[in-house]
C-alpha cells in the first residue's frame, strides 16, 4: 500500500493525477493497481504485493561485494524496457526512472512503481528536483539551463530522459558502480557532462575480453593437468 497525504487542494490534485496515470497505464511491467481509499487527509493506494525494489537488490549485492549475474540483469533490463516502451507508446514520460522506483513482483518480474512523475510528452515542468525527478538520473539536457540559474524555469521532460536514466541503471547492474557522482547540483551536472559513454564502453569491453582470456587460460591449464 502507498499512502499519499494531502494538506491542500493542490496536493489532492497531484495525488489524483498520479492515481489516474497508474490506473490508465496497467501492464505486466507496471505495478498492479488494486484500489484507492480516501480517508482523513490521505489517499491509501492498494497495489499488488511486491517482494522488494531494485535498489534493495543492488544494496544487498554491494554488501556482499559482488554484482548481479548476467541472466538476471538481462531479465530485469528486458522487463524495465518493456514497461517504458509501453508508456512511451502511449505518449507518456515516466519522469523518474531510478532503482528505487523499479519493483520486483512476487512473479519475479521487474515493474515500474511510483507514478508521481508520469506526464504526457511535451509537458513542461518547473526546473527543480522535486518536479523533475531525481537529479542523479537527470539527462544532460536538464543541466543545460545551468544549476542555480534554472530554478523556476520551465523545462520539457522527455522520453529521451527516461532512456538516459535507464542506461545508467543498466551500467550499474553490469558493473556494480554508480556512474554519476556528486552531492549537489553543480557536482552532479559536471559528472553528467563529463561522462564519456563511448570510452566507458571501450574500457568495459577490454576488461571483459581480459577476464574471458584469463578464464580460458585457466581452463586450458586444468585440461593439461587432467590429461
């Protein structure tokens, strides 16, 4: 269950918007909507039971000092991509793609959760983290207005921004690292602008080749010992 409190008509309308977007965009890779109850100063949204979030899984793996196996990564990535593809086909922008908003259902599927940021394509939001999602997962275009200068400026959120955030999640699942760093808007913006995806992929491919060559050498040595 998700509790959405409200203390004003504006809050109430935002809650209704989020609930409507969830109700109208049901899909196997979107968390299931069951019911909504308005009581006191809150909406109580009943959702399908999920086992954990992707952020929980990542945290557990980091504590163990390991990364997710490639089969599981492929399954989760495919599920998230299917959910985003469904929303995008309906001219929607998810608006806040991040591990804590991706839930793992009891059926094992990854599902898009929090729908508070979902809006139609072309919607203009006020430039700040509360309106535009989580800054660590903003795309480069969100920093183009300039941190500190953009507060109050209207910016158009896009499906491309969803895919940037999705790509960051894929990289984190494969490597166990967060690739955008910083504790404030200026630092995060510099990290985003300085992130060279092509160089990163080349380095990762070189590392993978090296690991495969090492594994093959170990297998060859074991065969010789057993021959």
